[in-house]
C-alpha cells in the first residue's frame, strides 16, 4: 500500500507541472481560438534557457523561472503582434501552416545551438527526499509542483480580479462586443499569447529538473499538451491542471505496472475514453 501511495504522490506532483505546461496552451486557445502548434518547441525553449542559465551562471532553474517567463512573454507577445494577428481572419489551415513553420524553425535552431544530445540539470537537492514515516517525497518534484501551483493560482487571480484580466476574458467571450465597448482585441490577444508563453517558460524551467532534454522531445511535449487540454476541456484553466494530474497519475502507474515506454499508450487511451463519454472535457468552464 505504501508503494502505491508513493506512486500516487509522485504522479500528482509531476502532473501539476504537466498541468502548468498545458495551461499555457489552454490560455492561448481560450482567448485567441488559435491552436499553438509550436507549443512543445516553446517548452523546449524554456528548458534550454534554464540549462544555459545554470551552465553559464550557476542559476537554479527554480530561481531562473521568472527570468525565463519574462523572456517567453516577450517572444509570445511579438509572435502574436507581428505574425498571428495578421491571420485572425484567414482560414484555419493557414494558421496551422504558419505555426507549424514556426515550430520547425525553433526546432532546428535548438538543434543548431544545443545539438542533438540529451542534456540535464543536476542540483544539490536532485537526489534528496523528504520522509514521512514510510512515505518518501522527492524534493525536486515537490519544489517544482509548488512553483507550478503557485503560478496557476496567480494566473487564476489575475484573470478573475484584475481589470486587464477581465478585459481579456471579455475579448475572449465576444470579440465584437469587446470592440464595441472600446477594447483593442489585437493587443489583448498579444498579451494573452505572452501570458500563455510565460506559463510555458516557467513549465520548461521546472521540467529541466525532471527530464533529460533533446530537441526531438519537443513534438512529444506538444502532443502531450494537446492530450491534457482536450481531456481537461478546451480553453478551461482548471481543466488543464486537473487533466495534468490525471495524466501524471496514469503515466506513473503505467510505468510501474507495465513498461515506461508504454505510458503514452495509457494516456491516449484515457483521451479516447474522455472523448467517447465526455467530449467537452472534464471541466466545461472557460476563462
């Protein structure tokens, strides 16, 4: 029983980081209704930024997360302002092609700069645990989960209680109505893309402590984020976190009872079950 409890705790902690990663995708889609096909490559950008800051400046990824978030916010804001806003009224296939092109550019830039070899970060606490009787909690997973849940809470409060957050939600609910009352929807979309990218940057910084990174992992991160967002409910922020925890639990138990290479099989199986019985996702609430 203690083994299963330890596995469940590990799955929840990893799942919260997954949820934050998917939260960025959910925010972008929930506001702009554009699917970011370069999502995994942007997560990889956050991971490599954390690796570079740790390698050259000795900066812990947990402390580097705010800096990486600012950098990814600027990148996302510029991407939406200069490129994606021009595609808002174009056919969806054009948006798909352009964002896929952005993904390929980022992927190849990462290959050129960092090479194809897997890279990882090891910190003094990387192999330490906190013991509660027979329960062992990995410090890395605990710290990253705490940062992830704190970021998510701040984001929820921002959208719920700030003027800018309410304006973004209004533009997401009704673009024309927002324009009538004077909202600049293109600027709000750029800010939303920047906020989603900042979440991605923080998630990437946290994931640099949890996994070995190579550029070819980026498409898998995109696919994993899509699975989480669809299970949680398209555009639902609470749904992204809840689905991330579900996927974390599924992967941990699947790796324990079968093989680590088969964990994606069970994640996609859960996706199919949700689509069959609750196609709107676990949580229908939007931004």
